[in-house]
C-alpha cells in the first residue's frame, strides 16, 4: 500500500470532474490510503494556515507506507514554501508538482501574493518531479525556467496542456495515475 496526499490549488473546491478527484477515487479503488483535503478559504488562502494544514495532513499519512504527495497549482508553491522553511515532516518518498504558478502571476493577485517565493535557494527533500503545460497562462515564463532549472527538477512540459485543470480538459488523466503507481512511467498529456 502507498499513502497519497493530494493537494489542490487556489479557488479549487475539489470538483468531482477534476483530475485530482478522479485520481483520488482511482487510488482508493486500488486500496491505497488517500488524503485529499479541502484546504481552508480556497478563494483567499492564508499561507501560514495552509502550511499548518500541510503538516497536519502529512502527519495523517501511514508512516510505514511509501508516502507520495501530488500538488497542483498553488499547493505546488505551498510545498516549495514548506521546503524553503525546512518544515519538519517533508520526508516523503516522492512529490509531483503540477503547474505551479509563477511568482509574477501570484504577485498580481492580492489573495495569493504572499505565496510568491522570494528565492529558490533551497534543496527539496526527496524525489521531486515537475509537470506543466508549455502554454500555462499562470506561468508564462515557463515552469522549467521558473522552477525546473533553478531547483534542478526533472521536468515534463506537456504541449497545449495550459494549467492542467478542468478548463484545459483535465478530468480523467491516466498518465498521472500511471506515475502514482510507477514512478518510472512517463507523464503525458491527457489523450483527446
């Protein structure tokens, strides 16, 4: 059994059709532990509150199992804040950061401006992989340029995948399920 923590982004209320909800359901059907919480105040999130929730939910994962975090959008940046602060409990086996928004975009929105990272001068704990659309409007500079290269992350840029959300057509996403079950599996764009 593997224990998964799935974290959503800004303004996300875990809609049933979103790939994260679909993923949580599939992993549960396979008998894995899945924690997929609704984070507080998704429209006007507080960084410190979300960091506290991250710590609490990491603590709820089965410590004897492989522990995997899948974080989308603002929660991918949340994970980076936790690492930058050296937050205890981040010693998971694998992390998938999906479509993190750039600091420039975050700074444009008062509700999430505090989430913009001042620097990327830290080391991530555990094996971390970055996946983003090559045309993500929330990271126009390119996720590889903003996060992948500075943090030395293996990065998959998916053509035409935008923000990897419902607006981009990301309901069921078999490739991310494949990666969850086998970290060597390629992460591909959702088939049309």
